[in-house]
C-alpha cells in the first residue's frame, strides 16, 4: 500500500473519525449522553459503508481508465478454431478474430494468449 492509498483510506474514514469524536467526546462534555449501543451502531453502519466502498476507491475504480478497443484483448486467452500455421482464426467472447501465432503453430482446440493487436489481427503465443 503506497502513500496515495493510505491517504485515500484516511479520507474514506474521515466521517467515522469525526462522528466518533463527536459522539464519544464532545457530546458527553456538553451534557448530552448517548447510549453506548447507539453510538456503536452508528459507527458500525459507517464502517459497513466503507467496506462496501473501499474496494472501488482503493482499487482505482475512480481513476482507472475504461478498457475499450483492441487493447482490452491483450493478455486474454482465446481458443483456436482454425489451425494457426502461423495464421488462422481464434475465438474470444464469441467473436472470431484473424490471428497469427508468433511462436510456431497452434492446432484447433488449443488455447493461446493474445500478446498484441495489429489492425484487425491478433498476435498470439501458445500457452504453456
């Protein structure tokens, strides 16, 4: 976890810190007593909210660029539907793509990894 993630986590927890100080320190000082169970319930609800939001915030959901176009294919696994010797056809997510095998040949039914995209053709390597 780098400094940026720590700062995001602190920002995410700011409401719990403020509400906790207010409920457990400030209100009792001015004579307003809140039952312990009520204060803990409020804190539990706020923490539950953070557990639901944290993966999005810390996982880069707000800063992550959407993957669109051919670049989203790189690193994915495709199924060979027409022998690659070295060119043929692969299937990925129900779509057929022209493909070129960079490390020899691949037979029908084998799985290959997409390493690059050149125009409308994917460049693939055999999976080990």
